[in-house]
């Protein structure tokens, strides 16, 4: 079973030291008691390991399996620690996880449990309000919205908007001057478009602005991630640096957009 596991920065979990590429075994698996714990749904990791002082890895769980009734947490008797995955990777994995598990589909609007809604036309709209649903829009100036817990909202059109209001959800926008917003607890807002914006509207949620001249903001207690770019000898853009900060209301102000400029998180309009 493929899953995702959070660790402290030194790759310890409950004082046990792990290493990438290693396999581990225990005699018994019981959620919240014994065994090796990880989450099937990537963004559930944020509930147990906050981004500011944690790392995340893909893992493979085998042997005896015990699943939690509260979320996607799984305990196993055997685990193999795979590659490290960053927050953008977790967000992308969350979108893929949700999309693959969709059971009910509609052309444009879906309100069902684990439903999916997709729109590919210019100036279109896609909306999903179901638990663990997925909403996708690829048209320019379009909008994608998801209000279900553990859902995913994705927009790839220029000047589009992607919004998710459910806990542990994911909102992604890759279009030029697009907007990505997440207001659910432990959710993630991920924007890679040039001059795009990303917003984290709840404590423990994450706003990642990873596009050229993109910016991010959040409420107090949320986390923002900003990337800075430079040009190489061929005139191509490449990432110069990435920083993650918690919105503490002092060093990083709440409801204020930031960009990473010359290695410093800087307030911008």
C-alpha cells in the first residue's frame, strides 16, 4: 500500500530513527497504538506533522494492516521508507489521490459523496460540494470550487480561480495571474502560475506561491511558501530559493501578501 509519512526534520517519529531506503518490521499493527503509521491521503500528514519543522516521505506499507476510522491513517507491521516529497508534491499527490477515487461524475456540477466535476471550456465553471470530491477547470478565465472535506480543486487556465473550503483539501492553480485559495483546516493552496496568488485561510493550512512573481498570504497560524527565481546563462528561469514561514502576526503579518525577494520574505501589494 502506497502512503505518505511525516517525520521531524531529523527523520525521527516518536523517538524512533528512520532512514530513507530502509525497511522496518514490527510484530503487531494497531492504529494509534503500535506499528508503523502513515497516511493514504497525503494532506492528512499535516494533522500530525506541521510543515515548519517536518519532512515528508512516500512509503510502502505491507504486512498486517489496521486502518483508522477517523481519517486515512494506517498502521502496518512492515514499512519501506521511500523518497522525500515536498509540499508541492504532497499537494499534487492529494489531487491525484482524490481524482482516482471519484465514484460519481457529472459534466459540470456535482454534490455527491466522492464526486468529480470537470469543465474544460473558456470562461467555464466547475463546482463540487461532496466529501472527498474533485473539481477541475482548464479553460481561461474559468473557476473551480470545492467545498467538501478532503477534496481537491484545480484550475489550469490563465486568470482562473481555484477555491477549496473543506478541511484537508487542496486547491491548485497553474495559470497566468490565477488565484488559488484554501480556507479549510490543514488544507493546502498551491499556485504555480506567473504573477498568481495563493491564500491559506485557516490555521495549519498552507499557501504555496511557486510561480514567477507569485505571492502568498494567510491567516495567523497558517504557513506560506514562496519561491524566488533567477535566469541562467541561456535566459531561462530557474528557482533560486524557496522559504516556508508561519504567519505569526509579527515577523510575517496575517492577511498580507509576501514574495521572496533577494532571499527575504517581503511584503507586496
